[in-house]
C-alpha cells in the first residue's frame, strides 16, 4: 500500500481484523475515496484477510455502494413512489436540462422522506421538497451545507393516540427525557428477572411492528429456551419505500429506543446488542449514537455492549436473516429458515431481532403496565401503530393510531383527504410487498396480517395515497420494477420471476404484451409466491395480484 | 448437516406413502433419495450444506402450508411427504421453466436440464435471458455463463470448501453472475485451477478442456504428487484413456479437495514421451531391447560390481516398490547403500526428531490443524506445495478463528491470513527460534509439567538461550522484537486448543538444517505443544510416498520400520529373508555422488529419481555420474539421468499398478491400477523382483525370496517384519486407510503420537547456536541471495508436470522473482528476460518483479522449465549432520540479457558446466 493510501484508509486500519468488520470497512474506503475503488478493496482484502473475489462479491451485494468514480457531484433524486407522485420524474429532467456538467444526476430508490417530496440528496444531505434550482445550489462546492427537512410530525389529530410520538419535538437529551420519566420503565423491568420481564411482554400482547406482527413475548421465550450467549439485533434498516417511522423516532426521541432495547436485552439476557441502521439515515445514526453515549456515561447500559452498524442499501437488508449475514460480514442475501434466528442467529447463537417501533413500545408497558398498553387497539392486536402516510393526501406525515383504526380515518381525518381536492383513487398499503386497495375497501381496519385478498397489507405501516396524477398501471409496474431491482439474486423464482413480471407489465403499458400475458403473470405470481426463499420474493407479486383483483381493466387494456 | 453421527436413532416418515427410515438429523431430501423417490435438486451437492437457491426440490408436507424446499427441511418422525401433486407440480414446472430460461437453448446447460424438463413437462414458457459471457482464459476449464443457472455450488466449492475465494456471485437480481474480482478473466484472478468448481457444476457451465469422453469406469486411488495423500477417482473412458479426475469426499486426508496438480496434472501418465521399452546403450546410443536382454545385462553388471554399488529408491513409487528394492540391495547386493530423496528434503527433520522424539514422522494428524488454536508455518509455501493442507489451514482460520504465524523470508499466499508474518534474513532461523524460546522462558510460558515429566536437559537448553533476547535476535534476523514476543506468546498460549508447527524445506535445506529442526522441536517441547489434540510437529512431506519409502527401509541406517542395523534386528530379517545382511551403515544419497566422483563407487541402480536435476551444482553431479562404470535407471520418462544410463528400464506410473502410499500423516492408503501399463512398462517392484531373481541365480542363492505374485503379498511380508505396520493388510485398507503405528490386526491405527510417552524415554532438549547464515554469502560480484523452492504449477524437477498440458500452459517459463528495487538497479522489467549467474552456472528466466521477495533476494523454482533449472546455480555444500545440500542460499547476480556485464568479460557461455570462479 502506498503511504497516501495508508493514511487515506486510516479509519479502515483501526477496525478489528475480523470478518464482522466487513461493512464498516467498505464504508470506510467508500468514504475515503468517494467510491469503492480497486485500491480500497485491496486494502480491505488485506486488512480483513478475505480473498479479493469473495470480498468483491460481498461488496457488490450492497446496492448503495458505487463501483465507479463519480462523474461529478452526485445529486440523488428520490424516485420512490411518493416522490414520483410529487413530481420527481420532472425534477430529474429539469436538473439534467440545466446542462451543469459538474453534477451527476442519479435516480435512486426511496430516500424515506416520503411526506416531504420530491426529495433530493447531496452527500447525504436532504433538500425536501426540492426543485432544480435548490438542488443545483446544494451541489455547489461551497454551498454544501446541511439543509433542514420540513417537519414530518404534525399536530395531534382526533383519530390519533400518541404514545411513542408523545414527546417528538420536545428536547431529547438525556437530562430532559429523564425529567419526563424516561428509563423508569427500564428500572421497572430490571427490578424483575429476565424471565419475568419476558412474561410481562407476553402478557401485553405486543406484536412485532416491522410488518410480521409476530408476538414479541413468544419470540423472546423461544430465544430464552436456547443456551446463551444470546444476542439482540435491532432492525432499524427501514428500507421499505414509503415508511419513515423508525427514522423519525430515532431522530426525535432516541432514548425511547435505547430504553426499549435495554429492556429487551435484560429480558432475553443478551450479551451484545447490535442496531442495524439504514446507511442513508445519518441523522438517526448520529442521534442514536449520542443517546447511547449519554446512556453509557450515565451508567444506564448496565454492561451491555451496544453497537451501531450501518447498512448499505438494499430492500432485502431489512429481511432479518440478511441483517445477520451483513453483521457477520457475508453477502447480503437471506439465510435458510429453519433454523430460526431465535435458535441459531448471529454466529450460530440464539438471536432476537426486533424492530425499532416494537422496542419503543416497551418502556410504557413496564412503566404504565400491561392493562394500560392493552387499553387501545384490539384484543388480539393491542396498542398503537405508527403510520407513514404519503402520496396524494392533503396532510402527509407520521401519525400514531390505535391498531384497528380504519384506513378511511387515516386518509380523511389525519391525511385530510386527497390533495388539492382531488379524489383518492387507491392506496398502496404495504409498499412493494403489499398492494393496491380501491376506495370500496377503505373501511378496512388496519391490523397486522393481510388486509385484503388482493395483497394489500398493513406491513410496516406505509400508506401511499394515489390520485390521477399517475396511471395505476405505471404504479404497479413501478412496484414490480422496484422488486426486480431489489431482488438479491440468490433464488431462481425471485431473480428470474421479478424482471419478467416487470417486463410483462411494461409490455402491457406499451400495448406490446402477448395475448397470454395474464396467464404468464399468474404463473409467475404462483411460482414467486410459493417457491421463493425469502419474504421479498414471496411477496413480490402482490402489487400485480392486487391490481388483478381490483383493477383488472387496467391490465387487460394493453393486450395485443 | 445431512449426515448424522453414528449410533444416533433413526426416524421414520413416509415419502409418497412409502415408509422410509433415516438417521435423526437427515433432511427430507435425504429421505426422498434414500427411499428411491425423486425431486430435482440442482443446487444441492451431496457432500455440502444446502444452499436453498434453485427452489426445485419442493415438496408437500401434510399439515404444513406451502411447498417447502426439502434440501433444508429436517425430517421428523411420522412426517407425511409428497413429491408430486397438482399445484406442487405446477409450481415446480414453472420454477424449472424459469431455470431453463437462464440457459442458451441447445447448449450444455440446456442438455443438463433436459431430463428434469422432460420429467415435468417443462417447455420454453418464459423468454430466455441467458448471459452470453464466455471466460476461456485458463487452460484447465472454461466458464460459460450461457450455461449457468446460478445455483451457487461453484462458489460454495471455491469459498467454503477450498477457502480460495477466486469466484463469487457478483451483483444482485438479474445482474447476478458468477465472476472474479473486478470481473477480470479467471487466468488473471487468484484462481488456482483446483477444479472444485468444475466438479460440482450441475450444468457444465464450468467444464474441463477438452471435454472428456464418456466415463467407462472410475477407479479410486491415491494422488501421486505430494505427501498430502489426496483421494482421487480416475475416470477412464472406453479406450482406457484417463479423462476427468474426481475428488473423493470419503478420503479423510483430503476430504474431497484436490489441487490443480491432482485434478488436471495427472494426464502425464499417458503422455507420448513415456518410456515404453527397455533400452540398452550400444555404441553410445540407447537402443530398444527386450526385457530379458536388459535384465540379464543389468544382472551381469551388478554382480560384477557387488561391493561397489549403491541404489536410489523412489519416493514416488509405492511402499511395495520400496520394500522390494531395499530387500534386493541388502539381501543380494550385500550393502545398506540405499537412500532416496528424503536426503534432499527432510533428512534434517528426521535426524533431529529421531534423536529427540524417537520418530521422524509428523506427530499429529491433519485433523489437528483443523482444531488448533495456533498454526505456525515455517519455511513452507504450503499453498504451492501442499495446497490441500493450505485449504485446511485457511478453513481453520476462517471458520474456527485459528491464529496463523508464518515464518518465511518470502511473502507467501498464507501471509494474507497471518496474525504474525516473521520475515527473517535467510539462514538466521536458529536465532529466531531460540528468540521465540527465550520469550517463552522469560515470560513464564513454559509448560512446567510437560518439561518436568516428559523431557530432560532443560536447564542446559535454557542456559543456552541467554544471548537470544528479542532485541538481539532482531539485529540478527531483521524480525521486529515485538513480533517475536507476540508470536512466542501466541504459540505458547494459543487462544484455544493447542499449537501446531508445520515446516518445509525452508527449515531443512541449509547447512544448519538439523539445528533448525532441533530448535523447532525444542520450542514444541518447552511449551508442551505435543501429543494433545490440536498440537504437534509436522515436517510436511514433499513426495507422495517419501514417508513410506523411509518406512519401507530405503534409508542407509535402518531396516524397514526404522529398525536399526543391530544384531537382533538383523537376525530377525535374516531369518525372514534367508540371507545374511550387512551390518555397516550404507552411503547416503549425497555421499554416493561424492564417492562416485572420487571413483569409489562403480555401479548405481537409480529408480524414479533424477539426480542430475535434483542434486545441487548439477555440473558436479554430472561428472560423478560420468565416472560410474555402470548406471541402470528405472523411470517413466527419459530425463537428465537416463541420458547417462547404460540401461534404461521402463516402469509404470502410479495409475498402472496396485500398491500403497503412506502420506504425511502416516496414513497408509491404497493405490489401485486404473489403466493398462503403457507400452511394455512394468511396476517397479516387479522389475526389481525379476532382476533380483536373475542376480540370485548368478549368486547361486534362492530365487524364492523374490517370487511374489501380487503387491498385497509384498505388503504382507513387509508387515510381518515391521511392527509399525504389523496390523495392516490390504483388506483393512478398503476404507479410510490406516495411520501407523498399527501393530495388530485389531488396532485402529494412531492419529497422534506422543500422547503418553516418547520411545526415547524423556525427550532431550538439544541446545543449538546460530552460526554463519550460509556457506556462501553475497559479495560485490554476486550481491544477491538465491532462494530456491517450488511453485504450484510444477512438481519438483518438472519432468512430470511439463508433460501435463494444463500445468505447463499455466507456467511454461522459469519465473525469477525479483524485488522491484533490485530489478530497477539491473534495468529488468516485469515479464522480461533475466539472466541469473552464480559461481557455478547461469540460467535465463522470466522476471517476476514483486515485493514478495525481500530486497537482496531472488527466488527461482528448481523445476527445469525450458532449458534451465535453479540447480545449475546452487551450492554443493552440506549440513554436516544430515548431509542435506544448502539449496536455500547461494550468492548470485542478475543481468538483463545482452546488457554489458562488467563481470562477464572473458567467460564462456552455456547453461552450466563451469567450475569455480
């Protein structure tokens, strides 16, 4: 290594020479060079003692990493569905049309500021909403300053019950949060045994808020049944387009999450805790890290080792077994289940993986009691749910509602109905792993599990309202294309099925589809849903299936 | 895991209504295959963990939603599994159809999938999207992405089996493909052409070049290259030609791994250059002769020179070949002057270990490398010379977190994995090892109990270390004192389990080779890293049967089984063989040439050795050979030594005969005949026995002592006289082979020596001192140090590997590794020609400019590639204790061919042959 490289990669050299340093190492060289250069890869290969092709394969499994030097200051234009509904396509055109050769326009998948679109990011700084002029200004060398995003959190509306969001907007330093009772839930939990604390959570009926709604207490009990050492992994990847709840919690009330993860650590008697945080969520990362530092300094960690790991893109990185592979330093592809992570997770040890929002519910369960927690929501699914509402509504933003609240209440009472007085023609619920709901289904109660035979699901709580500014067929194709782009490529049905589904939908849109297109799409749907390795592939056909269920006419229009 | 340990319970389930019993731990796929049902399983290798990628082994399980993949679904008692069903068939058919859409219609991949396609009625429902990239860059195999279904088995083989990591799945989704670092051609990657990927590819996207003919039979045998002892399956076509070489997962030494030489390098056995008839020199020319003519002539001549005769055995031949030869030499020729190439590789190790431990063999098993917490590799480029052991080392490091210490003047591949890389100046190993020992002593890391109970002479040894402080040793060796401390601590107190030390020629091929070995053994003894799991001392044996050749008695100072030449032992063999045996120690190989040069030796019988390439200072050895009255050479190819022979006898290769090899972990393994003998060639032991009968007749001795009818009879006789092999017979070698000592037929063999005792009683420490680094050191005229050794793609002298197409194409020219600083000084460019000159000769090679060698050192393999070999240059000076030549250090200079060389004036040209200077 040349001297200049040695100094350039100083951050790399400081990392432990273990495979688990893989992603931090790749971040370090990408930060140093502005891209993942061959010289940087050679340094990582040497430092971590990983053969170069194996390393290259691992690096190439993260789609936020760039393998070519940037051709100018990168301006990333979010082309998530919500931003497209807010005019992102035109924005990208406008920036390109400026002819500014010092910038490079990159159309990227969701940047998770869905309520504020269209969104542009320059060097991890966000302009939202953006236009061509503010975007180009932000990219000027001397003008690259932090641009503050508009507030996502609005004033409390009638349909809301704010528990997790109770203190968003208030000061979030440790001193302030302790005044309002933070860490009292942790004290209560620590006053009992881990087993007893697990029983409390089981009794509360809390279910996982990442989208699967699996009973948290049962998951903990399963992990506790296996010999330690155990690990806790906090899934803060939040890579689903249209969802921005975990980020918001971490940015605005990080101690709530830290308290929650410490309760979980105590209950399952975990030896170490990893927070796996989206690679783009810099504000959340810095808020969380400060909170951990504060908690540590105040002696609140109780000897627990809490480490923040940053992802590097990829919807599939939110899949829990991918997080395990990623932390261990392997390719970001799903593992085979069984065994489940509670039995054999990180480094083969029992591992509980909980979502940020799930953990944020814990302090109040221990402070205010199980009964209080169960006082809202339904008997089966008690508590509240954070809803990331975006798209064609008057008041997009983050809301907290009791589980079981109707979709209509969310759209109308909270969202204020269609934007600009336009009609809401449909919503996408559950993002690219969910589907479309027509107005006739707006009275459905928002609960975990399937909302609709067509495929829509509450999932992580992302709801995107659709008006007539984009053709429905294009929305379905957009979601299918997203799933094709995000397929990790490991299993055949998803890798081969998703692009074919995208292509067929595109052919329908352009009037070039074969006569048996729907039959082929149905066959792909069945193969992907029944045979794929992980949830991404198993649910990748749902946008199509929901359109076929509720909007058949938009699909049949384009047959040859 | 798909296999359960023995004696676990079985469980019963039904597959398509039929009851199937499998061991607990089995998967549903195991049960399906055990019960004779069928599901496709494109990504599941029989011997590897499931990948779950192809999604074609789907099943229905009663009471379970959906269609789980059976390859990673645990079988449970009472489970009811169906492999067919309307919806299931439909899903599987669509998945197979998508798979078929990945490959080029009409190609190898499509043809490999045709059976499943037909079975499930699959047909072109989805448009094909085959990748069209063909990587044809290596001579061994091609990678055609148009036939690839991305099952991932090749990557599993490369990364998880071999731990090489030359190929990977690159990118995601539809862009995913098999490729190398930066998508460079395979030939420019770190791929070593081990062929594991080729062997596991289900669609022949990875396929050998040229494509082998259909297999008529596969014969399981043992690889004939290095001492690892890998199991190989030789696939033979209907014409009796050797085609593909399959790995053998059931072989415990190689566990299904092979290297490029074993996989692609065995084609030499049917190379057109093979010797096919006996040859007799008439009027200075070797002419074809009959076996009778040749053997009668040899018998006449050897009888004539009885008393002035010596023989070289071959470490490439079988135990049986070796046993028969030494019996002939001792019993009929009346001399113990028999030796083999161990003299040139591990005689110092054997010398030191025999004295201190009672045996010169590796004390542990390869399994101990798997379990060790610390692995110290000294003077061995394991990745080149014992590639499968290197794979096991990498696996221990990757998967179990073992720590690696590399000691080598050259940066080798394993350094990429090392915690400590100690790079001493050539010839300073004694100081370094003593320095390590000094740290162990000073930091109270000595295993007191072991030293007290198992060793002697510790105090004198401890006192001898006084001068070897890390700082002082840093001055001598150039190795930083802190690294010496760190490595010593790591070796003495590994993070878990024990420590193994492995070494190669870098320790032994010095004038202080035996001292080096003593110093290593001292270190192992003082830390107690011996006899317990995960510990041990391992001189890695070079030739496939160098262990066995010594075991069988082809050494001048011992009868078979390391039984000394004393009266009792001689009496036992005299009774067994019915002859009187010589009591005087015979000549060692290097002494044979010295005596021949002086005219004191008149006849030699050289089998499977090529001293005129392997001896140091070849020109000198050539003169010695020229002075013999009679030289008979028995080999498979014409070589530098046959060129000087009076009679040449064509022997068979390992592929054409039955027998046994004993590998580096003392495992006796079967060698089985796979092809017909080439031409009139015969197995070595048969030739020697035939010759012996003719000699016996002339000496009026009984011929019945050389009348075996097959190799197993030879083995049985050897076992009956050799306690360490006493319990072994061919019948017992059908499975995994047996590790000696194995004294009785019910003895399981011995994976690890010295658990309780040493045969020498208490193991003595032997204090050794650092002397001058080498006999010949650089000066103004010869400013560089030449280090010699081996490379992955060639075997020793290269006689064999230059006749294996793939190996020769991978490395056709002699590489000369030069540090950039020295290359710049001599105006030599990477890839350009370079001349290397020593006081004894010169060679021309291809410059490889690399910082893997230290400034002031160059490295040249001793294989003869093209016209040249390193031993034209090396120095014929010897370790006084073991008589090994100092191959590792001599003084040379380099020059650009044609460039003015101030030292060249008045000197002739030629490849060697000049004395002194």
